[in-house]
C-alpha cells in the first residue's frame, strides 16, 4: 500500500460508513461528512410514543457478504449484531385468492409448496434453484467483488465454462425465464418479485437475477435484533474505533480540485482533488484538505452539484438516458393490538402486476391503483419496536420516481397525493389480510414520499433505491466507481458498482479500497 492519505468521505449512509471504516483500518486519515443530524442514510430510524421504525432497508439477505465485511475489520457479524432467522421468510397475499402462502427459509419446504400450487412444479423448482445457486456463486466469485479492470473478471475458468448459460441469462428477461418453467401465476409472481429489490421489474431485469431466489428461498431471510438501524450504529462505532472523524449536520457543497501539471494527451484526468468544501448548519464554511475523496452520497448529486461541468464523468446528459428504480411512498403505523394475520414480511400482489410496473416505468408515469405493495411487521420478531401488545407496521408502495408526487408528514399532514396513496394501501392490507378495523386501530402515523428522498438523501429523481438494474446498468455497464476526469475521486454506494442493496453497499466500499490499493484481483479480499 502507498503511504497514508488524507481522505474525505462524502455521505454517512451504509456505503460511506463502510468505506470510512475500511480505509481507516487500512491506515489512512479519514473524515466523514454527513448532511443530516444522524448517520445511516436510507438505514434511518424514527420514534414516537414507544414505537420505533426503520425508515429504509428491512431485508437481511446475502449474510456471507456481511460476514466477510466484518472479518475485514477483524471482527464478526455475531460479535456485532444479533441476527434472527425468520420463519416463515415471508407471506404472500394474492388478489382474488382467499388463501395466502408462506415462503419458508429452506428449499425443501418451498419445493413442497410449489408442488401444491402446481403439480410437478417441485421438480422444476429444484432445477431453478440449482441454477440460481450457480449464478450466485459465479457472481460473488467473478462479478461483484471486481472493478472490471482485469481480464480475470471476464475470462476466469468458471466464467468460460458457463459462458453459454451466462449469455442466455444476460440476454433474456427474468419474467420470460420464469414463465418458460412455471404455469401458475402465483409461482411466477413469487419468483419474479425479487427484481423489485434491484429497482427493476421482472420484464426489465435480466434473467441472471434469478439468482435472488437462492437467497430468500434457500439461504433464508434474517433480521437484526433491534432493527436495521443497528447496522448503521455498528458501522459508525467501528469507523470511530479505527480513527474516523465523523462530522454530522455538515453539508459537502463542493469538491475542491487543482489542475494537474503532468496531464498529457493520453491522460483524461485534467485535475486532482485537494479537498471538500463544507457548510455547517450555522452557515459557516470550511475546507477539509484531502488527497482522496470518496463520494458515497447519491452519485447524481455529487457529480452535478459538486463539480464543474468540465470535470463531470456523469453529467446531466448521462442521467437523462439512465433508468431510475422506482420511487416509494412509505407508511409508518403504530397499531393497537396484535396482527397475527401478517408475518414479519408480507407481500401483496395484484393480479395484473404488469400494469403496476408499466405505470411506474413507462412514460407517462402514473401511480398504480391498486398497487402491489410490501408490509413489514418487525414487532412480530422484535419486542423493542412497539409497546407491549401493539404492532409496528411499515408499508412500502412502489410509485414512479417523481418528486412531484410530494412529501409525507405526520398524522396525515403530508402532500394530498401521498396521503391518498397511504390510505388506499391501508385499506388494501385491511381487506386482503382480513383486518377490517386496521385503520381504526392506528395511533401513530407518518408518511414519506419521493419529495422526502430528495430533501433527506439528495436522491436522483426521488428514487427510493437508485438506478435500476437493467442490462445497461448492471455489472461493468453500471456507472463506474472512479472519476475519469479527476484524479483521486472515487464513488461508493447504490448508484455505482456493484449496485442496489445493503450487501452491495458493503461491497462497493471494498471495491474503493481495492482501487486505492491498486488491487486488480477478482473476488473478495483475503481477511485477516
């Protein structure tokens, strides 16, 4: 490794905290700036009247990625977080169907379920899951932990041995891949829904992402006791223990640069970073000197507001051609009494969900009605998130990534459109889950809309997740994590490689570490 550098990390979300911790542990002098009062980014928290709500991620998948990350810091997931394995992993309600189905955290029970839904589907499910496992293993070994700066990412032995299958999975859509194997629409929806975790839809995501079914249907779904805010708390603690200086309520307003004296005709990097201009809540501005800067906030915001046009690798015209993942209306409800009708995770699928996805992704966009939606009931597993005997509900309604839909509020004080979407979602859950008095039992209510994602997270177009995982925005085709115009400027988080989700944010931090070390290896770094 080169000598210790002064590094400023912009953004205190999971990717920023993870990047800061890894770089500080590697011997660098690290400052992290976060515009909000608390770190965590999307993995935030809100409390009222004894109810505590996670305001972002709620699915713990890919536990091996978390294990590896903590090992890089000389600790373990078990030492830092008490993980609970959920059973069932989640429950699914279907429009027009009287009975819901439970998806277990083990493959054999899900095989039996598929056979019950469609005779003979269990055997096909075995093959589907085996393919998903192979695709996942290849992705981890060759595609996720790489900056695609070495031929090994494209031509490893396992990649070449599976080249024909990988080509089919990359060029075929997920919904077609599923439909060619299963007739029952319920099975198709269960297997297709993970595309939403990637900010896409089954008819827009490559079939390669069928690998997600291995994660929830065989590897299982977990939950961190105390909520997902525990991850942000642990990452901040580890960062500080390794020497990171955390500056909250501090806006990064500009990346400071100077012209490179040695820039030649073959070098596109005409400038190098010298620091970050910050502004505190009282308006006082400071310059934090830096040899390297990690933009771990929304990439669109970092590039288009903190750099002059001539130094932007991803200028506005690049974003005009990009595809955003969905926006979301989030509804946080404190409910009196128990709700055994709902599992920890429950999914509600409309019959014609293609119409839902077209409403969100096609132009002109519109809010789906009725909308497929997701409900989290963490109080099913965690006594700390609600008063005894009561329930904590988090409802996510996918909507277009459009700040014009508005922002949310407390006790119905949000924008009219946001509150109407919330009301319809509550009514749908009450009807399908047979909880007719649900609305009457609500004692705490807060909503968030796309406008909040812009105000709180500087999110591009108010998207809830980041750029969608379409073929053109996956793997080496996704926005890269190093500026092509400014030496010493790197990126981490869901906007860049490898993509959306907590595990991907942790991996993105490791990819930045690899860049700075000059490590072109393929696959996870060796642990201590």
